[in-house]
C-alpha cells in the first residue's frame, strides 16, 4: 500500500475515502480534540484502529496529510480537480494530525512499534545519596512512552543494553548476509560519532571526579 505509483493508485484508495468522507471528517474532528487535550496515546490507538479496519481510508488520509504535491497531482490526474481539492482542504484543516498518521504509516510499512523520535530529560541532585539524578522520557511523536528516574550509572546501563542490542542486531544481519540500507547505515555512523563525543566527555568527567576529594558533609 506504500506504493502509490501503480496504474490504479492512488485513485482506487481515494475513491474509498470520498465515499466515506463525512464519517472520516467526523473522526478527524474527534482526533483533533484529543490532540489538543494532549491525549496522544488515545489518538495513536484510534489511528491504528482505522488502519486495521479501513486501509484505503487510512492511507488516503496519511498521504494527504503529508501535503505531497505529487500525491495531489496524481489524484487530480485520475479523479479530477474536485477530488484533489477536497484532499487539499483536508490537509489544511487537520495539520495537527499529520505526525500521528505518519508514525502509524511507518509502523505498518516498516514493522515499527512506537518508534522513538526524541528523548526529553531533566537533571537534578539528590543529597541523600550524593548523586545526580536523571529523569528521562522517550517520546514517539508527541506521545510520552514512559518516565524513568535514576542515577547516571543506571541510565548508562540502559544505554549500554540498547547499544548491545544494536550490535547484536547488526551481527544477525551480517551473519545472514542481509544488507543494511544506505540511509540506515549513514544514520548509524552519525549516532556512533555522537556516542563517541559523549563518551569522551564522560571520560574527562570521571577523571576529574576521581581527583576530587569526597565531601564528608
């Protein structure tokens, strides 16, 4: 379904949407209200349910909200200006839903689940245990997946486990002679360089802390 370049695409899926447009717009109104209320997990589940129950409508909305000129142009060529304009209006009316639909489209097309798009964090200090504390929240779009707080060593243990999982996954691919696409390989190189930079900072900090007398207070 990701390929909209076929002879009958996107006309076939858009026609299914146009037949149900009134009901779909009512659903999008509900999703927009939930988004404004910050109920991002509920929005994600409703979008997933739409993808499960009506794939054509889901992909029409998902492609529409990307605001792709090519998609609108293809629709106009196959179904006429009127149909394309109705989709353009949809994109202009519900831009706040674009991220949720894009993430679910990625989940469906690339076998993802709650892909982490960012991690927010705050730092503090706990005098009782004489250690900094890190509170971190992995985000998938606007949806907060969970919140955790721990010492730097505990946070690094999570980072170490995830790094080990990454190298294990690459080992499996290489042992099976599977390729890794160019974009993913480039991203991996960038992430490795970022890790090396932060590890260099960590090494310098640990060296300095070793030289600093421990307070008796």
